């Protein structure tokens, strides 16, 4: 991939990969261990598909001392940081606030996310205050800010189909401009498992 402009830090959010603590909505289909294994595979895929991002990459973890996350950070050249905050919105706002000249933030639930999507959002921040790549379920899979501002994260209710609409309203009320890229899909429920890339399908067999 060819890059030609300034590159903001890419912040990748991750949880400690423990059974029963990640991808809990998939547990009825995969079991707690299977859901954990798929979460880890998705995280590894995200790290691999953004490996060529020329800006700094940070792994923001709920438990940065977890040995698996420490190993992944070392393998992929990531700077490991602690997520701080009482809820998801506060944790995202605090992470971006650590990068006053702007940052881009993603999770690991979107199998199609790669550096080309990050680059499109990064370029958009030359002209807009905020960049978002929506998810098909009404949320988003990437958010970037030219300057840190807590407006899109405060007093938010997460994990419902109006997350993006609520975010738009908060940005408008704060006078912040928004760029939106094409929507991507993210994996949340058992109904999404059939859309996984073939290399991840082996892990989605129902538990006995």
C-alpha cells in the first residue's frame, strides 16, 4: 500500500481474552471458550490487517498485563496502554484525549477493517472534525477525531441500533463536522457467523 500524508495514531481497543468475558452474545452458539477463541482470532486478524499502518499503533487493553495481549503487542510492534474509564464512552474519550493532535480508534469486531479504511478516515480529518465508519447494525467500527472532544462519548447508551444516530446528534450539538465512510459489517450475534471469512469458519461450529 502507498501512503502519502501525515498519519494519525491508530488506537486498537481490546479486552483480556478470557472465556465468558468476550463476545458473550456468541456463547449460546459457540460456548464460552469458542467465543473467546473467535474473539482472539478476530483481534489477531485486525492487528495483521493494520500491520502496514505507517503511523504509531497502540493496543488499549482492559488488562495490559494479560500475557496474550503482551505477546500480541510485542509481535505486532504495538505500544500497550491501559483503558481508563467507567464505561465504553469514557474509555474511548480518555484514550483519544491522550493524543491531542488527533487519533483514530477501532475495535476488533469488523473482519473487513484494514489500513485502507483507516487511511480514508485519516484523510477525511484534514477537512472534518470527526470521521466515522458506520457499522450496518447502526453503530460504528471506527471513529477518529482531529482534536480530542468528549462530545460523542458522553452519556451514551451503547450496543443498540441508534448509537450512530445518537452520535450524530451529539456532534451536531457540539458544532463538530462529520465525515462518514461506507458502512461495514461487524460480528455481534450468532446470525453474523455465516458472514465470516472462510479462514475463520473453522472456529464457528456449534458446541456439542
